[in-house]
């Protein structure tokens, strides 16, 4: 009887995560999304330094995401379900140039 109870419990542990549609929403996907934001943030800061731009200057996202551009960066996609919002201008230090619409994916201090 105890054996059947343990097998039933083990089966539930195996099946339950598959029933939950948000079970895939784990820390790995959140970290991947934050890394996407970090990479874009670093690209914009590098562009700012190389071209002598300042906060408030416009960002040409087509230039950054164009495969033929010297600044090419693959356009990121959120790993769960969020969508990215891009700032039209270079932001001051500490403010992100890209944000995910999912509040759990927000970066604390983008630099």
C-alpha cells in the first residue's frame, strides 16, 4: 500500500508541472531576457562612446539591427512572452534604453 502511495505521489510530481502553463516560466528564461537587454544596453553605450554621442541624442535602431551595419546586433526576442520597448533616444546613465513589457524581466541598474 505504501508503495502504491509513493508511486502515485511520484507520478503527480511528474505530471503536475506539465499541467501548469506557466511552469516553463522559470528563472532561466528571465535571465535570458535580462541578458538580451544587457547586450543591447552595452551596444548603445559603446556606440555612445565611439561616436561621441550624449544622452538625448537619437538612436538609429535600424542601423544597430541591420546585418550589413558595422554595429550589427541581432534583434532580441523575449524568451517568454514579453515584448521589448526601445527608447528613441540615448538615456542617461542608470536608465535602460530597452525594457521588456514583463515586469519580472526588468533590469535593476542597466548602467
